[in-house]
C-alpha cells in the first residue's frame, strides 16, 4: 500500500485513493495520489444499491452462496475480506473488533455494490495491476482501502499514517476511518494463516506461521501492546487528525489443523464462514482468544498427503500468496485438458512431484469440477516437509520455556 501523510488539520475530510492510500483534502504538505480516472468513472455508478438482484436479509446471509454469485477473483477476495469470520474474539479493553458496517442497510448496500463491481471490475483490475502487489498483507490492505474509497459504507480518512519521534518511526496506523454517522475509528488490519502445531494445550502459541517466523500469540501481543494504542499517543495527536479515534482490529485469515489419514468431506470449504467443524476438530480445545467460527483448513506432511489426496479430490493446485484469501474458482469453457492445465489444476501425483523439492510448506487446494468445466475449491491446506512438525512443535513451545524462566527470576 502506498503510505500517506496527514490529510489536513481536520483529517476526516480525506478519502481512500484507488491505489490503496488515502487521498487527502487540500491544503497538503505532501499530497497522496488521487483515485485514477478509470476508477472514478467506473465506480461512480456503484455507490448506490443495484436493482439487478435482490439482496438477502443480513441475518440470513451466507458467504459461500454469495461468493458463488461472483466471478472476478479480486471481487471475490474483497467480499471474503469484508464478510468472512473473524479469527479472534474481542480482547477488551484494547482489542475491540471492528464493525465494518455501521447498520444492516450498509451491509445490504455493500452486497449490491459488490455485485455491480463484479459485473464491471475494470477499475479494480486496473488499480491492482498498476499497484504491483506481491505480498498478501499489502493486497488485503489495498482491497480494504479501495472499499473505503469506493464502497457505500465508512470512508477512509488516511492510511499508513506514520508516527515519528526524533526522526525515529514508532509505527504506522493502518487506517483512519469515519463512519456515515461521524464516528472516527482507527483500524488495524491483519490477515494471517497459522498452522496448529500443539498437543491440545489450547494455547494461542500453538498456532505458528508456515515458515516458523511468526506465532499467533506474538501477533496478538503486538496488536494489543503496540499497534492499537498508536492513535492514543501524543505523537499521533501532534499530526492534526482531529479525534478522538476509537482503535479497533480487523483480524481475518485461515487456521489449519493436522490431518493424517483423511481429508474427509466434513472438512469441505465453507468459504471462510467458519460454520464447518470436522470430527477431528470437535475434540480439540481451542484457545479462549479464538472465535469458534474461524475459517479452517488442514495441514499434512508430504509423506501423509499423497496417500489421501487422490481419494479427496480429482484436481489440485498450488496457491500463490495472492490466492490465500477467498476460496478459488476457475471457469473452463470446455473439457479440454489443456485449459485445465492453464488453470493450474493437476492430479495429486503430478502436484506431489512438483512440490517434492520445495524446502518449506506449500499451500495447495483441492478442486472438484462440474459439467460446465468449472473448477471449484473443495478444501485447502498446507503440505509441509516431513521434519516440519517437530520443528513447529518446538517453536510453539518456546513461549513456555520463556515463561518458566521469567517466573524463576521473580522474587
């Protein structure tokens, strides 16, 4: 995301630019990029609800069914980001969850706006192409910023607001947002994929990043202790964004649980709604910080995966990092095997050969294919090196050793 400076002494007059940064209202010492003319022209008609399709009642909304209506991958990702289940419960008093829609009508209007965007996605596609996104976090920030600029709900004031003291950057506020009712909010966004590597202790430290450089307990601590309090610091007050600003977090993503013998149908993809629980997960105690409805996937070692993969689905694909948000779907106009190859879908044996020499975990997805040739994601998971579980378990256990050492130092 392009990083921005304060819009004005009354920063609520700003808006989010199509590049993912926040457009500023003059006067500005360093203006942020304005929305592209392509985006301005194409998206203007999406500000009001579309009359082409009826909107579901918010209380009966089902994410999987709504995603089935959408075709453009980026629009599906944006819909998933806005409507998928949170990974965490609120963590008061600091870690309150963001409500992305202030009223039920905003939620309904957003569904209609997404349908219209899916019908004419050129503006979004243009801005994604020109922004040259390569990292999942930046892609998610871009999508949320684009929604705050063009969507029918809250509007962006600023993004990536840096706080500095004596020339040292203390941190950045992800988003400053004003709702239609005038509430001013500071949103911190995190999109994470963690693998459960514990042994039933119900600790957040059991959820580790695939490359063993990140853990959910450490990320939550950073959110609560550093990121969310930024807008309450004196350095923030000096920037001129008239408040007060209520800090909230948006924490989305997928959590993955080990599978050894089967990737059974109970684990089919729920689109991120988190309404599906497998038989194996039912007996697993989860940490109190986690929302029970979080989106779930599986993980397995390379040696274990090949034995069960062919029974689970006929087609498989390695997912690139920018495909880690919404469940994927690929439209194939006929039954040509070459077109299927173009979509990247292969049988389990071919995929196993493709990833055999990779040194780290690989995100893959299982696909089914309907009579029209459409490939639809059935489930997703990580295939990890055979020595990864022991290393992951040791990494998850580090926090216990540190806690024991800290307790031993107490008088």
